[in-house]
C-alpha cells in the first residue's frame, strides 16, 4: 500500500520546464496527484501531456523543475527505473514481448530462481502460481501460460496493469489507453482502474474522450500551450466548462451545419464480399454527390475492412464497385486513387507516417504527381505553400513545416494525415475514425472541412465509433454488425438507440 505523505500527495511534479528546438513544450508546469485517485490530464493536441509524462519517466530530461515521489525527490533514468520505484506507464503501443508467455512478460528481468546445489534454475512453477494469483486478485481471466502476442489488445493491456501492480505501483500512468478498445473492454478497464484506486494507487489518465473523464476521474488537471491551467475536482466541472478550460475560449456549436443536399449517385457498391470468410459479406450501398455517409457499428463490425477493400487494400471475393455508373476494378490503392478515392486510415502509427520526414513531405507525398513542372521537376514552392495552407486550416501545431513529423504530438500527426488526403483532391474521401486522438477544438476544424467538401460536391464516407459525431455529421448512417449491413438510418430514424439496435443485431 503506498504511503500517504505529509503533503497529501503521492506524486508532485514541481515547476517542470522543457523546450525543444523551436518549441517550449512545458513551461513551469506543476502537477500534484493524491493517492487513491484517478487524475485526468487534459488538453488540446500539443498541449504537453505526453511530454510531461515522458519527463516523469526519464525519457526526456526536463530543463528545470523537481519530481517528488512520496515526499522524496527522485530522478528516473528510464521507464524500468521508475517501475522499480512503483511508477509505471501503460503505453498505447504495448511494449511487451509477444512471443513469450504472459507469466514471462510479467516477471521479465526479475524471474524467480530456485537453487539445486550450486545450480540455479528459473522457478517456472512459482512464476506460474504468482501470476495466477495476481490475475485472480485483479479479477482478470488470463491464463499465465498464454502467449502474449495471441491475446487481444485489451488483455495485453490488462497484463501490463497486472505487471504494474506486481511492482507494488503507487502511480500508474495511462496515455490514451482506451483508443483501441471496444465498449465492453473499456468498461473492464474502468473496473480495473477503480480497483487500483481502492488499493490506494493513483492513476493518471490521459484521454480525449470527454465522457470517459466524467465517468472515471476524481480530479482533472488541464494543460494549455505547455502551461498548467489548473486542477479541479471532476464534480465541479461539466463538459462545456472543461472544454472552455482546454481551448481557452468559448466554443459554441460542436458541429458545423451540414447544409448540402446530396445529388446524383457517385459510388455504388453491390454485394461486396471479402475474400476472408470471417470479414464482411454481401454489403450494398450507394453514396451521392455532396453526401456524408456515416458508417456505425461496434469494434469488430468489419467497418475498417470494408473501407480498406474499397480502397484496394483487401481482397474481395465477389461483388461490384461502380464509380459514376461505370464498373471499376480496385485492386490496389493506386487504382482507387485513379478513380478519385482517398482514404484516411484509423491507425496513424501503423500506416502512413514517415517519421523522419518533414511535415511538408508527409502532407504532399500522395499528390506529388500534380506538381510536376517543366522538365518534370517538382515545383517545391507550390508544394510547400499548398501544404502549409492545409495545415494552417487544420491548426496543426508544429514549429515549422520542415520539422520531422515524429516530433509532433500524436494528435497533430493525425492532422497532417488528414491534410495529406485533402491535398490529393479526392472526389470520394473515406475517413476511418477521422477524429480519434484529436482534441475538441481541432475536431470542429475537421468537421468544418468535411462540411465544406460536401458543399463543394465531394462525397465522404466516415467510419466512426463516436455517436455524437455520426449523428451530428452524417446525412445517412449505415450500420454494420459482424460484417453484415444491418440497416441504414436517416432523418428522424437516426437515433442513438436505433444505431445500437442495428449494431448489436447478431451479438
Ligand atoms: N522530441 C520532440 N522534439 C520536438 N518537439 C517535440 C518533441 N516532443 C514533443 N514536442 C512538441 O512538444 C509539444 C507538446 O507535445 P505533446 O506530445 O506533449 O502533446 P500532447 O499534449 O501529448 O498532445 P496529443 O493530445 O496530441 O497527444 C508539441 O508542440 C510537440 O510538437
Ligand atoms: Mg500525447
């Protein structure tokens, strides 16, 4: 059980400053966390949340400031170092060893040994039993012998949490932990978090999902532009108030008006069936000029698979795709692009980003063909100014257009990907979870651009797991469940209840 200290805080980060070339990422930031609480850390993309946590774990070295753990000044040199002192981080990109068992992952680097005369052996039995007991105490149904890489993301995450507990954690940091979890998995995560809290552990929780914050957080600290705005009891805030603190101004509407009236059919999909028998089957729909078609469903509904197939990234067994009434073959993204399609993928880390290249290159890489000038030389000036204009419109926060994209915050990298596909001037833009990981203010910018594209006659398919976004931005909402198209909702029919009903039809 972690000690309560005289100050009443288990962790104090005092006056932390950190700059990178061209940016002051943290400016005299103070964060104080009480034991046995869930402490949400909120702020727009690039506010400095991840940087602050990286300073805690010694991944970055702060320029000034102190870190005090249970009353004593500490300086960690690595995440492992912090872990041993009871401060752990549940990473979004899981850092386990996929080919080893769960028990080996939990005890990695401190395996229990047993002696036989002068010889020492790994005590597999103890490792197994200790892991089983740990899982049981946390109410996790995970077999210690299972291969880590074979578990779902949510179970792998649970293992990381179990590992933290086994180190007698007093502070556990979670940076956007729920972004790839289903609703049920998120509920399970919340149960684990509440359990940690009741054991006296402090959980620092970073998320852009407002509703989660009010479900789980006791206290909320808000950062803006590298500074700490303040710390509040969750009970004294409401959603609008929190947004105001984050963006530093009044936000009016959450969604811009989507005014356009859809025109003729641009894209028609008939009986599309994936080659993979476990994926989508017999999906038919159409998409009109100027229309935003939402695709709703639960995680696992095969929505991403469907749009990837439309973009030539997945094999199709049967079915037809028509663009402007003509049958087309889409066997590769190149085919798709030539028919006027663009795809913004949901997974910004896995696909699409060239970490070492500049924001300009990352923005323009899919549309260079349009900028071939005389003698087939690229017109760099035009590329640069076009890329800059798009990123300005999305309010991408970057020291310059020449900065390596890996140095941008997670949400700002996402914005660069959005601008990349806008730059290709697609007629049909497919957006898979376009605002995942993006802060409230920037969401509005993306919605505004979507509405404007629709007004200018472009068509948009938007896969989204966020109900308000589906309801606020779509002309029609098509719902998938377990790879089947279970219905399309429009007008008064488009309600949260109806979407859920269709999304769970076969569950
Ligand atoms: N290694 C780095 N080099 C240069 N700049 C960096 C580096 N790491 C972070 N930054 C900058 O520091 C600022 C804060 O970034 P940080 O990743 O902490 O934001 P965040 O609050 O976690 O945002 P998000 O919600 O988008 O994840 C950003 O302007 C970012 O560009
Ligand atoms: Mg971050």
